């Protein structure tokens, strides 16, 4: 895709256009270049298999490696194509930094084997382990269980930051890794949430591109959105709604549902009236609203029914997965059936159970079930 100098392109369009080519990484290009230069200097025609051609091929390989290195060095200075550490350095120029992984938290209840005449102390840092890969949690403060009490509650944080520590359900049994005299069991009292992996390159790149929206403190819509997006790495999308003057409602979409308290608190902290937003605004944070979809995908197939049906189902689920990660999507049937009809062996495809819907800015589509019905064409 070639770009016109008279048009303004979005970040996504620039990425779709592909990397600009500054240096060639094609060994044949360098081989022909050097061979042509040799022939011009010597007046001799070169042919394959000659000693000089072998030497030129070696030189072409070295030039190709060098060309690839120089191409990458230049590309990593461009926002649409930079990755990893290079993207961090571009963001630093705009005072925009990659969001670090956050740690999941929950409340743990320690239950004694029986009432004791003296206090029982569970020291800060006591480790408990959740089943199912959620990992180890450490208590954040000393817990003193008074004489005669049967249990005590204390907060705990995951030992390792990241998304994996989310999802420990209230009431789940925990294994005590650091036994405490008199303590018999430990269990989760609240859901573990608030954990998120380090911000990936693509959302970080998008925030860098919109960093200019943070310059104004006048309270523009996009400014509020960027403040919220930069508050916590678990945030996927944010909708800013102004129901009336001086009232700002922020609808936050995360992978984890419902909206974790830690994420909501982080957004409110980012929108601090002394530093982040106008003092006259009143900001409220809400979780995004899920709109459930349970469609039926009807397929007419001429070919390997099982394989083609599985491919079609994968496409349908992929479309809904994209709608799950955005607020206010336009949920259409054509978006699902059109790519499915491109599959070899698909004679016809229809989707039933919903019609076109333009969801509200605070809503996202959630696929609760997908039924696939296959008929031979």
C-alpha cells in the first residue's frame, strides 16, 4: 500500500501500509549490484561458477546482513513499527511509559482449630497457595486473632504480579505454606482480582500516539479517556459519557468481570482533581455493561463437513472476541457470515438469534453460547 502525501492517516492505517523500506535485505540485490560494478571496472562479463562470482556472493551475504541491521535500526525509531525497549524510548520522549504488571489481592480468613486462651498471631508475609495455578499469596499485615475468637481476616497480595493470580473464588480453600500454631485452615473470603500483565506493545503504542491529548487540563473527552487508559494495565477500553454539565461517567472495560475494585480505584486516582482533571467536574467510574449474544450459525457445506464447520466456528468466535474487547461495537450478522462464506466448501452461511445492533458506548458484546448447525449442500 502506497501512502499519499496529501492525506492524513491513522495509526492503524500506517501499520497496515507496512514498513517503509530504507535498506534492502535481499542478497540478490547486492549480488547484482556488486557484479555490475565489477563488470564496469574490469570490462569482463561475469558468469555463475567463476571464482569472482563466489567472492561476490560472499560479499552480497555480508551486505544483506548489514542491510537488515540498518533497516531494523531505522524502523525501530518509528512509532508504528517500534517494539519492546525501542517503543519504551519513544514513549519516554512524550512522558508516556509502559504500565507495569499489577498484583492481584484478596482477603484471607484464617480459622483456628478451636478457641484459644491467648492471642494467635499470623505474621505479615505468611504464605498461602491457591489451587488451579493462581499461585502464592502473602499476607500484607500482622493478623492478631483475639483470645476466644474462632477466626481472623487479613488482606493478601499475590507473590507474582500478573493476570494469572486473578479468579480465586470466595470460599476457596487455601493451603498454608507457613504453618502457624493453632491455625487449622485458610480460605479466600473475597474474589482475587486487580492483577494484570505488563502492558503489551499494541495498547502502549496507541497510548503514545494519543499522548498529546493529555496536554490540556481543560477536560476534553479524549483527555479523560487517556487518563483512564493509563491508570491500569488491565483496562481494555474506556467510554466517556457526559450525562449533564460537570458530570463525567467513565465506563471501563476489562478482561476480568465484574470491574475489579483495584482498577476502579486506579482510574479515580488518575482523575485526581488537583492534577488530572478540572476541579469542577464530578467523575464516576462504572463497569462496562455486557450485552449477551447466543446465536445459531447455520451452514450449508459441500466438502469435509467437520473440518470446514470447525473453521467457520473459529471465524465466528473470533469476530465476537473482537467485539468483546471494544465498547460500542456495531454487531452485525454480515461481519460474521461474510468471512465464513469465503471458506472453500461453504455454499451458504446464515446466523440467527440477533439482528444488527449498534451497542451503546458503555456496552460490549459477550458471546454466551454459539450453536453450529450443519447441513449438506
